[in-house]
């Protein structure tokens, strides 16, 4: 299993990328290839007393900065670490690709270099979110601001396959993000998508309001990229707000501090549950080969877990599962 990693994507590259990749190579039994400027990678490793013995390096001369126009990855920035890594994946020189760089550039590059899976209208960015119980997968969270009903159905199929094959959820439930539970709620897109989802090859349980997502009422939440990104950012902001408020309450006075000592184990468990680095990467579902997006501020732990996710994704042939689901939809449409 060979995982290609953009060594210069993200705020903490290349140091944290290297550290996470070394741990993954040592513990996960995968071959990790760092894509980027070889001299800079080696200099960084030497300065921090890190051994690159278990890693390989693929030379790339440029860095695709987040401020760059995403489409530049196809021409002016085709020698960037992100573009080179995606081209290697497309050419069969790796089993999965991971980057913490520009989301827009990654979506464009994956779409036009790696290509979409046959029949997929648009690739969707998915992310795991913590809930009161089991984690939930939400997609799309930013790749497609506007979606047609049939695209939302494909997202449901892709998200269901991911939860089943990567996180081991049997027959995952799927809900459509909406402003009410009734099937007549929402815009024309959601109303039409609801009807299509009722006959789709997924465990569709109906609409879900945003307030119910943190309660763990479903395994997969489907939304257009605009709505999904809004919910994701609010989710992240509320997480930081609660963490800050909890800290203030526990450190406010001697008695609170004493009480915090007895709650330490539960506090650590809560912090771990809210930590994005526990899952590491967000899959770009719908591409013909595994592509993962890590958080821009990823540390070594996040990169390690993202590589672990990519490995599981590739090993469990999630893309084949998605293809089978799309084939079923096509057959159903042909019968009508």
C-alpha cells in the first residue's frame, strides 16, 4: 500500500507532515511518499533530528498556496507538490493521495487530473463530525455550492459506502439536511431529492434539521456544499466556544479547580471526541481513486490519522462500493 502525501500542504508543513508520515510508515505498514522539494524536506528532517529512512520522496518544485486561483493547478502550477502528487495517483504510482493544502485546488485537480468515477456528476467533500453518540459523516461540505437533486442522491450513496467500509457502520442511516422534517419542506432541490432518495439504494430515514445533527440521529447527512459548509463552520465555532466556556468554569475559583481534578478523565474524553485530528482527513468522494483533504492546521497526529483513513479506504475498495450503488440507481432509472 503506497500513500502519496503533499509535503507542503497546510500551515505546519513540512515538519508536521514529515513527523506524521514517519509514524504512519512505522506503525501502519504502508509506504509513504512525500511529494515536494527534496532538499527542503531533507533539510527540515535534519534540523529536527528526524530519520527519513522509511519514507520516499518524489520531487516537486513548487507549492500551491491557498491564495492561488484553484484552476492554476492545471497549468501554471502543474509542477506543484499537489499537482505532481495527483498526477502520480492518476498514473497508478500510488494507492491514495493526501494534502492539507488549498481545498479549491484539490477539488479542481482531483476532478481534472485524477478524474471522477464514471457516472458521478460532482465529487463531494465529506467530513466526520462528533455527536452525542456515534460520529456522523456530512457531505458536501464545500466542493459544490449548488447541487441538483440527483447529485444529492449520489452523495448519499457515496457517504453510505464510506461509513460502511471505513468506519464499519452496518447499513448506515442517511438523512437529508433541511429546514423541517416533512417531505414537502425546503427548496425545490430538497423536495425533489427527498423523492429520489426514497427509492435510492441507501437506508434513507428522511429530513434532518441542523439542530438534530449533534444529537447523533443519523450516520450520514447529505447537503449541498453551501449549506454543508455553513453547518460545518458553525459546528467548529460552537466546539471552540464550549471548550472555552468549560475551561473558564472549571478554573473559576478554588472549589471549581478541585472539582476539575475529579472530572479530569471525562474532560479528556470530551476533548478527544471534539478533536478533528482523531479522524485526520476528509475524503473527496466521487473521484476514480482515493483523494483525501487534511485540515489546514493539521499536526503530526492528524496527518497520521489521515494516512490511516486513506489506507482503510483503499483496502476496503470503497470506490467499488460507490460504483455498485451508482449502477443500481442507473438500473432503477432505466426501469421507469
